[in-house]
């Protein structure tokens, strides 16, 4: 399947992270992603048939010491970067 790379920053420390994004499953209405950076990984689904709340985050092994708002901001940035990448081809 399709693979690409993204870069995002930690909201407070401004440290840059790179991640590999793999599209593991794709049909007309759902795209499943596996985002991995080092030993950390996340699975995310994008439901194309929904107008709102399209993203669903699955299994994650993010750093548990991250504050919830930092984790949510990083996930939001990742979603935005993936959307931009998909729109640009």
C-alpha cells in the first residue's frame, strides 16, 4: 500500500518528530492508517462517509507521560498533515 512521511512538533518543546504513515486498508468509505515513529505507533481510521467526526484513533502506545492536551494537539496535527498529503496526492 501507499507509504509517506510527515513531520510534526511537540506543542510545548517545539521538538520535531518524523513519522512514517502507511495506508493499510482502503475502500470507498474508510481509509485505515498506521503511523509509526521509532518504537511508537498509532492506528487511525478516517470515515469518508461522515460529515463530522471523521477520524477515529485506535490502538496507541504514545508516551504515557504526555499530558492529555499535548497528546490531543499532536494527534490533531497528524490528522491535518495526513489530510493535506491526501489532498495533494
